[in-house]
């Protein structure tokens, strides 16, 4: 087992495709994850061949684990357990007291073995109907908004993630929108060409306006959204604007509980980074 580097990203794509039945690999997201946490990847090899990987990004209050990928040919051989053992050891060496992740119902058993407990569920939605949005009084995010935006976001997400937000806003400058009220931020959304999130708002009306801004944009495919089921308003809005449920995951935590304001979290970036 060794750290996964940029030279290994083709292996990461192949492992991801084999483990999850995909074709496109991690793509740009993999390079972004590596930039966010260069020492966060682990690659397992057997006889010199990659057989599994896992990733974790460390925030100031917790770490988020994702992209656990073991292809069917290497499953039931202890690869996933060995990867988690090493990853958790590394996180403990960095004094990380709380670890979070989103697991499939089938994969949750592995994480329970390591002391993870269920905190709730998340739902992956995909737009099934082309309901067109509109720009409704929101404006694109500007570089000068980032400081206020990260201060607004941290208590909702439960940790500071300024490096993640900065990268996303720089990557999609015309696809990030902010809502302001009485001089302060009241919500924001970032929409990539394939997904919507992060999406955070103080109330459902602001969240709806931000969603309409996102849906006014062109997408490469029907966009997806990952929303916490604890935020019932998110599910209601997504159903209203043509999204359907694809699958649900179990949100799990290891270590001490840290506050997250799920009522204001409408969508996360991905299953890999929360």
C-alpha cells in the first residue's frame, strides 16, 4: 500500500470504473481531489497491480472519506478493510478526531466494523424533466465574495472548506451565484456542467431562487444533486423542478459528534468530499 500520486490517476480512473460500473472515471474531479488533499489518497497493490484505493480530505473539524473503490475481482480479499485500517491510522496521526463518509447500504457493514455509526441518509437525485430555470435577482459570485461566503458556509457545513469553495468558484465563475440580504450572504450555489452543489441557503425561498439560477444554465447531461434527507425542503424543491430519486446512501460518523446545520445544507459537492 502506498500514496496515490498524480501519475496514478489513470489507475484511479480504471479502479473507479471497475468498482462502480462507470465509463468516464473520476476525470477532472480526481485531479481536483488530489489538489485539495495531496496526501489524502491511498493505493493498494497486489503483485504490482492496483487492486483498490481510498481518499480522505481533512477539514479543520473532521475528515471526509470517499472514493473507496475495490473492483469485483479483488473483493472479499480484505483489500477494503486494509485500506480503511491504514487510512484511519493516517488520520489519527494528523489528530483527526471525527471522520465522516457516505456509504451504500451494502458497504455500511465494513464501516460499522471500524466504529462508524449512522447519522442519517443522503439522496442522489437526477433531473428527469427539463424544467428550465431563470435568473431571479441573484448575481454571479465575485472574487470579493469568497471571504464572506466561506464565513457563511462554515457553520452550516460544520467545518471551514475555503480551499474547496475557492477552487470551485474559480473553475466555474459564471456558474456560481450568491444571495445577499442586509449586506450579508444568505445563500449560494455552484453548478458544474454535470451537477449542482454545494447549495446552501438560510431558507427555502432563497434556496429555490438559487436553484432556478442553476437550472437556467446549460448542462452536459441531466444534472445530479446529492441532498441530505434531514433537509426535507431540499427534496420538495427538487421534486418540484423535475428531479427524481436515483439512490440513497447512509451517512456515517466515527468519533465525536460535530454540529452540522442540515436545515440549511441543500446539496453537497460530491460523495467524496461532502
